[in-house]
């Protein structure tokens, strides 16, 4: 019998911050004033949302998928670190790297801004991993024009390997 789906949020873990690491592909940036506000929010209200991670058993480490800035607050704010006893609330998702990248982008895009340069890198990585344009558009939430622009910015020929081009004849 198939197990009923249960969202990760019902299984929050308290993980020592030393066992958590950032991923290499998060294109989200928060300006210093908003980081101060986030620190104040966590100080005043506590952690109200867990970070999303992928557990890597071989290394006994949790790699962030979403929540990098909440993680940074715990690492950089002495008062928050002490109150939280160095423990970060996390939920774990079981996804391969391409799907974790897609999850990170969906979380970021739902919230606001992210870096174009890192989006270019992510599109390049997903393309090199064999993800189709249709997969990228569906799971990252972008339209064909945006995907084309990001590929053009990258300038990597292999991103266009599955496309046919022709030179228009002169009249």
C-alpha cells in the first residue's frame, strides 16, 4: 500500500549549525538593511520557518536548499546563536541535485529577487545535467523568452546544442 504524502514541515529537526552548509547555486541576495531586519525578526519572533535542506549521509551534513539568510543570522548574531543554542530548525527533502536547484529557485522567485548571473549559472548546470528546456521552464517557472535570454547571456555553445540554426539568405 502506498504511503500517504506528508509535507516535510511536519518533521522539523533541530540541527547544530556546524552540520549545515550553504549550497553553491543560490542566486538570492538580501541587502544589509533587510538582513538587519531579518535578524530583528528572528530575535523578536523566533524562527517561524525552518530552513529546507538535503541530508548528505556520507558527510553527515545538511546542505541548504532554502533558508540561507536565516542560517546566516544564526551564524552571525551572537544573541540569536546563544538563545537558540546553536541549533537551526530544518526540514529535509529527498531530491536529486537538479530538483534541489529547481526548489531553491522556486522558493526565491516566490519571494522576490535573485541574481541574474547565478540564474545563468543554474541554467547552464541544468542544461549540462541533461535537463530539457521544457523541464527547466516547468520546474524553474520561467517562460521560453527568459530561458533564451539566460542562455544567450551565458554565451555557452553547449546550451544551444539541441537547437537548429540557419543563416537567412540575402535577397
